[in-house]
C-alpha cells in the first residue's frame, strides 16, 4: 500500500506565552499543500528483523530507528503485534523547512497501517497516537486547514481556501536550530487573532499576518530575509517563513516567467493550489 504524505505551511505564527514546562504556547493556522513525499509499506512474511527501511530522494541524516515512520510503526506494533514490514520512503519535502515533512510522514504511516492491517482505530484515536510522536503530527490525520493553539496540538476548524493561487516555496541550504529560532523571542498576547486576520483579503496580510520567528531568524540568517523580499519584489501578495524552519513561501495570483532563476542554489517549487 502506498500513500503520499503532504506538507503544510503556517499562516502567521504568534508565540503567546512561555509555559511552566518550558514549552511555549502559540497560535497559527496550518494549511495543507500538495508538496508530497511517497510512503509504501509491504508486509514481510519471513524476516528476523521487525522492519527494513529504504529511503530515496532528499537525504535523511538520521538512524532508521530515529525516523518518525519507524516510531509510528512501533507505536502500533506494541499495541497490535504487527508483522515485520518493508518501508519504502521517497523524500521530496525538504527537512528542517518548517513544513512538517517528518510529522506528515508519521501521521500518514499511522493511517496507512490502520487501513492495511484493519486495526479499526478511530480518527480521535489516531490523533492521540500522532500527538505522542510530535505536536503537529495530529494535524495531518484529518489534513485540513485548522487554527492551532497550545504547543500546536489544539485544533479548531477554519473556513479558508487558497484555491486558484500559486504558491512558491524557496528553501536555501540553511539549517535553523530551535535555539536560534527562539532567540530574542518575547511572548506576547495579540490584539487581533490570526483567526480573524485570515478572514480578510490576502493583500491585507502583508502588514498584519506575522511570523514571530522571523525577528530572530532574519538577524542570524539575512539570506532568508532576502528571499522574502525577493518574493515580494516578484509580485507576491503575501510572503512569510513557514514555522521555525528556513523555508519561505509566497502566495501569487500568478508568477512571472523565470522566477526560479532568482533563487539559485535553493530548493524551489511552484504549486498551483
């Protein structure tokens, strides 16, 4: 069985307070986008190992046991005594981009195994399992636009469609650590919720829909700031970092020919939504 885990973008991201446990509460909107990995699982009848993982595409710099798809497998194997499996994964979503590629892979793995082995887990059960793998993993279970609160794990539906727009994603060869992203962050309560801002025309978002991580990340990595400026200069209605990663996206009514040539040595993808 094969599935195609998709990425997401953050529309706005406000850090609202620091929690007693050291984590931060936030507000954001998660929006799914058709930038996809490929994930296939084949049961193995005879194997001395629980799993075999074959990866292609963008290189993954981690041990197989540390991969979230393997952790998702063991989460269900320990509960349902699943048989050994062969996992094939092709990575197209860049890692460390703030687009939830690893989280999506994990969530889709749970859904795939649930269907393949007829485990009959409900959507709420799958979401609870996904949350144990990562704060935003549960989003990809239902995979529809949501307003997210808490540490990014408390969802409420939003009515939003970007259908017909073109999304341009640019990721330079830069890694942004969590420590860097949170440097100089000052938690604050907002006067207008992101939930309200996204109800306004996209042209209004430029000066009102903010990603708080940009303040820290742009100071350390001015190249990422330049990419955002280049997207606006090319005609983007709205541009922003996604999450705390190094990718920047722009939303266009239509894109100019040759835009890709501006972003040399970067991951570049233009997607019609």
